[in-house]
């Protein structure tokens, strides 16, 4: 286990659903995911909760993009749309929302 503490209030960033894009420190890997609890899911990524997962293997932990939805079904549909797009489309999303590629985790924890 790392030194990252689980947030006490995991309900802070829960609502219908979220899609999010994570990257590694060199911005060479992009991972798109969906969750109903963004705070908890980011914790799981950062602590390599799932040891054999893609994000654990490639050190993908930096939150560079996210969207919130009123239902998980909407979030899942948006995730499929983003995953079906090209890498260039993902880069355009990130650059439009977060041109400096700052870690946005502080906005959700």
C-alpha cells in the first residue's frame, strides 16, 4: 500500500456517473474509464488496487479530463463514444478542457 490516504468522504464526487481520462507522467498512455464514484476510483488507480490492471502496469494515474452525468447509463454511452474515437479526438478533448495537462485530482477529492 502506498502513502496515499483514502478520502474520508467518498460521496464527495458521486452522482449518476463520470467518464474520465488518465495518463502517465510522460503523457504517452491514455486510459478512458467510467465510474459512479470518481473519488474512490481515482484512489484505486493511484494505489494500484487492482495489481494486474492496465493502469497499474503502465503507471497511469494522472487525471487530465472528466465529465459528470446524471445517470450511469449516460456516462457509459459517453465512454463508448470516447473509446470509439481516435487518439487525436481524445487529445482534442483534453487540450480543450485542460491545455496544460494539469492533474485534476484536486478538483474531485
